[in-house]
């Protein structure tokens, strides 16, 4: 729980590291078709083909983790995945458009550099192309998603920027953790469980000085995410979005 975590931003693009979760499907030319429009964002169409392939990649990711998507519960999870992917696609399009409007979109050279980094992970061009195919990416679609990813990062860097926290905020955050641990202990006792001193020591967070830096990083990350979501929600409210498929 108290591992040191890097400072992260919310990147809402659908980029996955190639071969992190292969769909296991053979690909034919028809699989990379755009298909019919499923939504419009400020007049720009989002299409069924990329949407379905993104859903397949996410499902494959769940399955790689050993999660079953069978039965009624599995169908519920799949419905949530469909909604999540559609929402992400819309959010990414909104932010990509804003990055372009603010002249923050990456250059062709920057996009190509990112693609080259992926390509260099593989021993040959053939293996790289196979990784694209296994993950249901055409080269054009993968390039577009890299562009979107860099656009979102640039937009957040420019519009949200760095976040700082005070010592008081970190101390209060620590006290919340201490209180949560005590609440868990009290709940177990109220349920008639025996809670030993060893149990309480295991449940309690380490001393404040031992985890101060970790807590600071965690709190900065949380506040950064909150600011990013506030900014994104504002962009979404200002956008003209139309869903063309049944959710």
C-alpha cells in the first residue's frame, strides 16, 4: 500500500503496449475497416471499427489477468467495457481537438519517434508488424492513437501543470489512513472477532516519518487527477457530442 509510486497523469487514450495482451485473433484486411459512425464530437465522426477493436483489446486484457467473462456477470462486465471504451474515445477526441486548437498537437517527428521506440522493442520489422496485427492495430490506427496520447499529455501539461501539497495536507492524509485502520479494527471487534496486538500492528500504517515522501507523492497524484478530471469535464460540457449507437 505504501510503495513509492511515480507521479502519474491520467492519460485517457486507448494505447496499450504492444503484445501486452494479444487478442489471439487472425487479422484480415476487413478487420481494419472504419465501419459506420458511432458518435460525433464537434462534427468529427468516431467509427465502429476502432471502437470494436478497442473493446476486444480490453477484453483480452481482462482474460490475460485470468478473469472470466462468462455467464451473467461476464455479460455485465462486457457492457461496462463497451461503455468505458466509448466514453474514452469521446474524451480523447475532445482533448485531441483542444490540443490542436491550442497548437499543442505533437509534430509528425514526435509521433514517429514514439512509434520507433515501440518498433525497437522487436527484433525485426516482421515481429513488429505481427505485434500490431495481434493487437488489432493497423499502422494508421496505431499512429493515430500515438498522436492522441501525446496530445493528451501535452494538453494536461499545459493546462493543468504541476500540483503541490502542503505539509498540513500530507499530515491530514496520514491521519485519515490511521483513522481508517482504527475503523477496521473497531468493525472486527464489533463483529465479535478477536483482534490481537499483532493484528493491530499489521493493520496500522507505518510511522509518519517513514512514509512521508510516499504519502506526498500519492497525494500529489490524487490532486493532479482531480484537476485533470475537472478540466476534462469542463471541455466535455462545452463540446457538441452525439451518440449514434444504443448504449
